């Protein structure tokens, strides 16, 4: 089956190459340019310990209907003179048997033909962790090494280090290295950046993270190396409400002897845990002074429909910018309009219009920008996919919380208020129901997965319909 899938992907790749010129650019932009392996029916939330902003977080989880791999992406630039979409750039992707992206090829249009520009070649370990990635450029005749990253992981699939090397023309040379540590809950506790000097690694900077009992990041400390010891530079302290929403973050700088306030963010949330306001204040030396505020509005399915930003002029709030979004029946964002305040009226700035296929993959995106009097086309992108059914159907939104810890795991504990193991089912990537033993624990049930092969699985609560993805080691 896997061999058949791989063959189909390769045929699709060749077919897209052959008929590329026959595809008219459908209105689109570039929202998915960094996401090449897509599970369109699932919302995957990524948490970065070094992220300094409290971005909108959704607790919505959706089961996967199909696994979709992006085969290629074509970008076009609008020609107002000919009123047409000439070719601009394109990307091709290839994958291994585990759906890991093994290469991407970037090409530009010369006016008559596609010309190689650069490519990335990637390899993975048995747990699908990205271990090496080589960046190469095309010199007109052959591919030339540029840089590569080398990463290692612990038994929990946490990245331990990531080294960047530069090609000298004949050999790989050390450049920078990043070292990471984690606590027992797999929360990242430190990130140390080092540079290669002469013949050894030298410290450059580090971030230290702390967490509360609910694994919320409560503090981040940024330090730089002075050649002998670590020197404090900046720190951030976070506070959360009972629903684990970040309500405030305080940013301070080290004066040499004590911490001095810089600015703070204050956020509020609605009944559905959607952030409804964000206030940025600066420290004057004696008091907090308003600077910028944002207000967010949502529809009945918790999609962000509009946002208004204002600045404080010392006396009152002054409009700055606003945005409006629309969605289709599958909650895919179909349009996003940005406007700026002229002082007397709202003026269109730019707009993104998207279309999707039946699997909620974005197939087109058109970017439009203002020419001073109206919006006109700027660039567009058209994406092509190969999808494989998993047998798992859509499930309701806004359902009760369910999680697995640890994740990845060999035996995972399902944390859920559930008194009936018959309500839980485990599926693999193809949607096949796996025979799994459940052992009752204080907080839920322990999944005995010793006899299952390593890989990606889904546990489903048949009573509520919720599905959570996890990795079996």
C-alpha cells in the first residue's frame, strides 16, 4: 500500500510538471507557504517557549478526514498591462513512506522556461524527527552546497541540539549550535546558542524558561555571555487565568543591579476563551502609560471575524487599523481585508482571497493591494495536493477537554472525565481501529500500547466525538 502511495505521488509530481502551463491562477495569496505537510481537517497547535507574544490560542480539536500532502505550489505576479498572471516561481515537494518531506525544489520563471534556484534535502530518524537538512543553490550547471543543519533528539522526541554548518567549497565548517533542555513534562527549560570560534564552541546567548503546575510558561529569562559568566539582559513574567489563558506579560530589562520595567501586555478573554482585548502599556519610570490596544470579535463558531487596533495619543484612543475575515461552511478563511484609518475614514490597504478543495486544503490565494484609489491584484498562488483517506470523520467543535500525557509515549495516559473504557477507541493513520488495553488511573485511563508499532495514532472519545493525536514510541 505504501509503495502504491509513493508511486502515485511521483506520478502526480510528473503530471503537474507536464500541465503546469494549463492551470490558470485562481484567486489566492500565501498563507501556507511554510506548511508543506498538511492535515487540513486537524488543528495542530504549536507552542514555542521563546515566543514573546500571547497569540490567539484555540482549544478546538478536529479529527482528520484525509491526510493531504502538498505536491507543488505555483506563484504568479499580476501584469496590469496585459491583464494576465505570468509565471513567477514554483515549489515542488517530495516525501518518504512516512509522509515526511524529503525535499523541496524552488524554481523561478525566466520568461520562457523554469530555472532552478535552490533546494532543501531532508532526512529523518525512525520517529520522523528531522535530523539533517541540506540547503543547496543552482549555479547554472550543478547543485552547490550552501549550509546544513544537524539535529539530535531524546527518547521523548524533544530536540536536544541543532547545529548549522557552512560549506567552504570543500568541507563543512561549524557555524552555530543550539542546545535545548526539558523538564519531566517535556517543557523546554533552556535554549543555549553557541558560535564556533577557532577550534571550540563559545557561548553567545541563552533563554531560561519556567512553568507552573499546569505547564504554563510563567517566566523567560534572556542572558548574554560576556566571556566568563552569563549576564542578565531581559526577562518576561506571565500570569494566567483559571482556563490557562495568558492574562498578562511583564517585560523588564536588567539595569546592572535590578530589573526595570519596560512594557506589559494585558489580555482579556470571553466565555469561549477567545481573546477579546489586548492592551500594551509602557513604563514611564513612575507609572504605566497606555500605548496600543486591540479588540477582537468572533462568530458563533469562534472564528475571528474582525479586529480593531488603536493608539493612545495622551488624551484619547485613535483608530489605527482594522481587519475583517469571512469563512466558509468548513470554517476556512475565505477572505481577509485590512484597512487603515486616514483620520476621517477607513481606507482599504490590502486583501487576501482564498479558495479550498473538498478536504479544506487551500488551493488558491490572491493578494491584492491598494493603488491609492482601489484594490488591485498583486500576486497569486495555486497549490496542488495528493490526499489519502484515513477513515476518521469530522467531529463536533467546542467539546470538553481531553489530553494525553506524556506525548510522545510508549504507554499514554488519557486525562478525561470518563467512566467507561468502551467510549475510547484508538486508530492509526489509515483510520484502522487498533486493539488497545485500557487501565483505569486516577485521572483517566492508561493506554497499553506495547504491542503496537511506533508511529502516529489517534484516540477517540466516541461519547463526545473528540479525537487527539499522539505519537507511539
